C-alpha cells in the first residue's frame, strides 16, 4: 500500500484539494443536520396537533353526553390524519416540502378537503430544501470536477508527464490510482454524515446500503466522465470548462427540458380544479329537488332505499347524500388526475436511465418514501378512513338513531399502516449501468495518455 501513502502525500500538498474536501464534508454534514431538523420539526408538529385533536374530540364528546343528532356530530367533528416521515426522510425530503403531511377531514365531500392543502406560494417551494439529495445531485459533481479536471494536464504543464509515463507502474494504473483516491475521498465526505445520522433516525441497514449504492454509482458515473475529459490533450481550463458544460447539461438543462416536455405531452389538471368542480356540484345540489338527489344516491347505495322518506325541510341524510354525490361527480376527473400524475412518474423513472441526476433523485426519494407514490398512498389512506367514517354515520342518519356519548367514542380513528422499506431496484440498476458505461469509457481513455 505504499502507492496509497504516496498518492495521499501528493494530494494533501494541494491546499485546493484539501479545502474542497473539507468544504464538501461540511456541506454534507450541514445537509444531513438540516434534514434531521426538518424531520424532527414535522414529527413535533404531528405530535402537537394530535394532542390538540384529542382536546377537540373531548370537547365535542361532551355535547353528546345526553345524546344528540348524528348529522350534527358528523358535521362539526374533525378527524386528524397524518403521514409521519420515514426514518430515511432526512436524506431526501422530496414532496414533503410542498404536500401536506397533516390533514383534518370530516364526513363531508372528500376531494375538496384533500386538495385544500395545495394552496401555497410556489416561489417558496421553488428552491427546494437543502438536504443530502441536493448536495449529492448538484454539488458533488462540481467537487469531483475540481479534483479531477487537471489530473493529466497539470503534469503535462509542469513537464513531468513524460517522466511519469516512463516510470515502472505508470500509465493507466497511475491515473486510476489517483482518480480512485480522490473519488473515494469525495464518497467518504458525503457518506460519513449519513452514517452518523442514520442510527439516530432509526434507518434500517438495507436503507443505508441502498443510499450508499446510489451515491457510489452516481460518483462513479461522474468520475468516469471526468477521466474521459481529463485525459485529453487539452489544458486544465479547457477540461474544466468542458466538464462544467457536461454538468450544466446533465443536471440542469436536460432535466428542465424533459420536465417541460412531459408537462406538455401529459397535461394534468391541478388538484385545486378538482376541489372547485366538486364544490360546484355540491353547491348546485341545494337548488335541486331533494327527492331527485336521494334517488340518484340510492342507485349506488340501494341498502338505504327502503328507509323512512324525507320529511319536509332540511334533513341530514339528504345533506350527506349530496355530499357523497359531489365526490362521485368528479370521480372520473380524479381517476384521470391520478393516472396523469402516475404516467409522469413512470416517464420520469425511465428518464432516470438516461440522466444520472434524475435517476439518483428518484432512487433517494423512493428510498426515503417522499415521492409522488408516497403522497398518493397517503391520500389513499385518507380516502379509506373517510369511507369508514361515512359507513359509520350512515346507519344513524338513515335509520334516524339517536347519537350518544358512547357512539361518539366508538367513531373510527385514523391509524397509518406501518412503513415497509422499499428498495428502488430499477433506479439503482439504471444508475449502475450508467456508471459502468462511463467508467469503461474513462478507463479506456487513461490508456491513451501520451507525453505530447
């Protein structure tokens, strides 16, 4: 291992290289710390709102100590739902930065309640969070470029290249040793904070291993690309400019163009439009004959057809019937909305096989359970709970049963399922293949270095 000690001594003589590695380590540690603080803040918010929710339920329950009306209880009682961050969420916050992770729902029409949380200032979400995924995708390649762009050109400029190539053990092995050491140090600076933070977050070993594999594959791709450019006969400045151009195209330009093309090819209406359409259907029901509304409701809920007819004036079962009809009226739009989002997600995953930045982001967000799939899964859990809530209230409403204290206490409660870590095998495979291809080109290029 004498070569390792020798290469290390040469590296530490470069103040720029040492400063770059120290800065990367500090940025990675700061990103991990920032992610853990944001996850802790979200967990505290969920805990605080859960306590307030219990107080609100206790206050509502006291109103039914002597019995009351089920329709009133369903209208005034809010039920808390939440999506707790996964143990690995501190690495890649993803959509948790913009999508609601706590939502209170009632037994009223669901779609308006689901998409009320989409009203936020887009400028605040534009920059995203400073987390490990940001440092890895956007900053780590820049540090590799700084460390590898003059790997050969600096020796050529100083006049040592011919002597180096004439020495035993030089040639391809020399450049691979130097590039390998620099890449390994960049990898260490990135993952040491991750390894330090993972035990405190409760991340499983399989999760950490998947993150390390994604990081290693992404760095291997950029190392191979840097070797391919650095072993040319160009100057250090020309190599740096070429690699910076590759970085800009691969991490900024092409993903932006691809995102715009997907948005144009797969147009998806905003969830706010679903909310407005559903509310319009609900508000219009006030002007329709109540019996016509009930007849339409009985087509999908025939079990309540033979209950007592509507009295004159307002009745809660008519009110909740047209609330559910409001959801049913936008069901095709909801299905199209979700399918459009999932289609974009599928194409984004496919792009990850061509654009390493997209691929590693998709892998980290899937591993951290902070992507679109996780957001839609939370909405599905809310919808399932909302259906149980309606099913609980309907017998009281349609059979006109009095609603008491025990009935209030027996209402369904939201309980999120236990999380199961999902390894993003497809994204990791794509990253691995791109890394192997880039490394193969870089290794082949190191054998073509000449003194001239």
